[in-house]
């Protein structure tokens, strides 16, 4: 069972009520961080990390989540699917600009 911890999350964090010590990890450059999950834009997942030692949010980003794509049964060989993903990428880009 995980121990709940109190983290000051960005307002858009979808995990704010359920962060636990299991969410704490070490970044590739050795910082101790906790990840925040933001909104989904189709297969695009927004999020960021907070550096535990400084309390600062770092690396606000949007990542392509292939699992979501497969769960929806999307096949990129279909032009309409590619148009939908492009539209969702545009929405993700606008969210990223608005939250920097
Ligand atoms: Zn959070």
C-alpha cells in the first residue's frame, strides 16, 4: 500500500488527490522528481515534473501515447485518423502555450 504525500501540483494536475511516494522518481540527470499528469488530447498526454528539492515545475511537455492510440483502435494508415490526431496535436500545442 502506498503512502499518500502532499505535493503542490499545477492547477491542471489530474493526480493532485492521489500522489503517493510511488510517484517519486529520479530523472535522467539525477534530480528527485514527481510527475504530474495533465489533460489528454487524444493520444497526446500533457504533463510535467516537479523537482522535489526546489519545488519548481520542470519540463512541461506533451508526449505521444501509442497505447491510447491502440486502445482506440486507430490506424494511422487511414487519412481521417491522421487528420484527427493532427487536430488533437494542435489542441495540445495550444494548451502547452497557455500553460508555460
Ligand atoms: Zn500533481
